[in-house]
């Protein structure tokens, strides 16, 4: 039975203006608090004697406000059973239902994640409760559905109400909500159509409308159209806010167009919009993505000087950027300076630094930072423990890594799949496959279910260790759990099969791979595994067919691919060939497919092998590399260097 509240809060009491009604409510909740649980369960949630006793309290007669307050109380506590018993009583007594009562219930359904219940109740408002629906209740239900991520359902509901027999016309909020849902589905062109319909519905787009549409366009990499909307909104008399500029700045930063970001920030100041922490964080992240860490640090100083307080996102972004550039020591210095200013690094910052220091071979500094973190009272979580375990594994200190794992478990911190996979991989590298398999069993025993990465690691290492039978058993187990193999798992199995001479089975698995999602499509490593196997079998024609398939699938050959074919041409043909003609032809084919970067790489291989390309080959590639767009890209990079 739902727990009941013994008293109303001040907000609810302030709604009760009649003194008799106030006394009635005090008595009502006093009655409920004195009723035992057994009595309460056996009676109706609103006992009749409460209402019958009202006459004894003077001239007060329980009115509609009594029911409205009860509806609010039960809606806030999501007690729907009792709430609808109040509704039933109101129907029996022919009380007036107000739309605001239903809006409270819709919000409660949203809090309880019951969007279909909200839609159902909206449909019953008129016929069952004789309550007129307006755009307010419509928007309330639409918002509940969208908040649950049911964007297709939101479109159905919108079309049903707006395009149906109801007299409800959408307002600006309705359009904002439905445009948001459409953009979330990636249907930006349809969102633009709805946006253009707004004036016909006598609705002027507001700043939220423009922001939502701009965000949708940016996520579809249509930045130029989003920027044009900024001009349009100002012409229409709708002034942009900081949020508007932040949306565009974020889109341009992700694209790496920092020169336009600079112009946009200048425009932002001209419009009287002051950059906030989101603006600074976005630009700092953009600079970090471009590798301009020093300028990102300078922007942090400017941010502080502008009295805009940096947050965990700011510091985390900068430190992650420094770590990715191999400057973990600078990241530690930045963390120290931040702590001097009263800021404390969180577990994500420490894990990034610990991991980075180990990757750079600075194990002593990493362990020093670990001890410093513990001294400062920052309790490590699974992320930090995993980073430390992985780092120790990189240093081949497996005994220490195992001790950290045990310490982690003893302190009640459950290891995750990444923690175990680091150790399993390292034990295989050290030639201790028995210990690795034992750790896998321990992992499943501790209810840590392996994910796709764990399976990939173990399958890869088993195949390298020549244990194909065990790898196949693990592959079957992974598929039985409904997990989808990734590119590493597929390539490892193909490699294992080819190593034992089962090239046909490897090709069968390769063909299955071609039917998978984009993240499981074969890459150059997969193709090279099969090409090498076909070379060993003297299947030159089959290897050529596979190369053609490789080019058709948009995968460019690399140095390993070229070496396989050069060896084939020199060792398997009579008379032997140096491969110059073959590589020239490969450059031409890549050029015809507009894969200029791939063609340039083959030319680089030819020069390394002292196989000069033909003059006609140079004539094809050089003009493409010097096209205006590519020159423009170089100029843009120069501008970026000047501005940032």
C-alpha cells in the first residue's frame, strides 16, 4: 500500500482560504495518521465518514478545492490508485474537473515513466470527465512522451491531435517540442518544413525554436545552414541568446573550424551576449581536439580573468587533452595549480593522468600520483583502479596488478570487464595462458559478465597462442549470449583459421563479416590476413579478386598489402616481376575512385622501393593534390594557427 502523508506542506495550506476548510483539512489528515495500516487497507482510501462528518464542524461543506488539493497530493506522490478513486468520487458527486488537475496527473505519469497512460487519460478527458482540453494539456502530454525518448510516438500523437477533429491548435511550445522530436530522429528536412509552417499557424518562432533547429542541423553536419538561421532570426526580430551561440560554436568546434568560431565569438560580444562556462568549455574542447593545448590553457586563464568560474568539465577537458598529446606531466602540474586554487580533481581526472603516465613509461610518477590521491582522501573508484591495473600490466608488473585487483575487491569496489581484460591480455603476452584462462573463470564467478571487448581480447590471444579449438568454443559462447563480434574478434578468428590451413573457412567468416554493421566491416588488417594466406597457397587469381573486392569496399591498400603482392610477383611468377607496373595500375584505379590519399600512399611505397612511378601517374595525382579545395584547406589551417 502506498505511504500516505500526514500533513500538507505550506504551499498546499496557502491555497485553503476558508478557515472552516482549513480545520477540515487538519482533521482529515489527523484522521489518516491515526488510522492503523490494517484499517486503512480494509477501508476505501477516502473514508466516507470524513465527508459525512463535515457538517459537525460548522457551516463548512466539502467543496471542489478539497478534491483539487487531494489530486495534487496524490499526483505528487504518484499514488495513482488513490488518485483515481478521488476522480471516481468526483464523478459520482458531479464535481467540476479542471484541466490543471489533469496536467498534474500528466506530470506524475512523466515522473513514473508511464507515457502511454498519459496519452490514454488525455483521450478520456472530454467524454469521461467532461473537461475541455486545450493546448496546455496537449503540450504536457507531448512533453512526457518526448522526455521518454519515444520520438516516433510523439509524432503520431501530434498528428492525431493537430490533424484530427480536436479544436486544439499548436502554439510555440507545441512546435518547439515536435521540432525537437523530429531533430532527434535525424529528420532535419522535415523539421524545417514544420518550422516554415509556423507563421501560417500564427506562431512566431522564438529563440528556443531556432536553437533546437540549429542543433539538429549541426548534428547532421549542416553547419552553414545553421549559421544562416542565425542571420534569419535576427532579421525576424528574434534576438539570439548565449545558448544560440553555444550551439553553433559547438558545431564548428566539432568540425575543427576554429577560424569561424573566433568570428562567432566576436559577433556574440557585439550582440551583448557574454560567453558563459559552456562557451569556454566548448572552445577549450575544440582547441584540445585540434591539438592546440597551449592556447587552450591560455583561454582558461582568460576565462578566470573574465570572472567565469571553470568547472570539472573545464579541467577534465584540458587534462585529457594534455594526456592524449603525451603531456601527462603537464597535466599533473595543471592539476597541482588547480588544487592550490581550491579545486579538487575527481576520479576521472586522476584515472586519465595515471593511465597517461603509465603509457608514457613514467610508472614512478603514476604511483606517486596514486599515493597523493589517497592522501588527499579521494577514494578511488573502478575507473581509477582499472587505470592503475592497466598501467601496471603495461609495465609487466602483473603481481602488483593482481594485488591491486584483490585490494579493489576487498574494499567493495567491483572490478569491471576492462579491469579483467587488461590482466588477461597481459598474462597471455607473458606466455602464461593458464593464468589468463583462470582469471577469465574468476571473472565470471564474480558475476562480472564479459563484454564484446573481453571476448575479443581472449579470442585474439587464444588464436595467437595456437589454441584455435578454445577460441572457437569462446566464439560460440559469445554468439550464444547474443553479443556481436567486433572487427578484432572476426579478424582474430580468420587469422586463427588461416594459420591452420582452413582458408576456406576463413573466407566464409569474411563473407559473413561483410554483412555486418559498419563497425564490424573488414579493415586493411583483415584483408592482409587473407591475402597472405592466399599467397602461401599460390592462389594468385583469388588474391587479385580479393584485392578488387577490397577496392570496391572502399578499403585502401597499405604498405603490408603492397609487400604481399610484390613478394608474390617476384617469387610466384615466371619470369619474376619487380611490381612497378602493378603499383602504377593500383594508383590509377585508386585515382579513378577519387581516393587520392590512398593513391598518394602507394606512390610513397613506390619511392621507398625505388620503383619510380610513370610520368602519366604523376600527372594524374599531382593536380588532384593541388586542387583549390585542398589549397583552401591549407589556408584555413594557417588562419587557425594565427587566431588560436
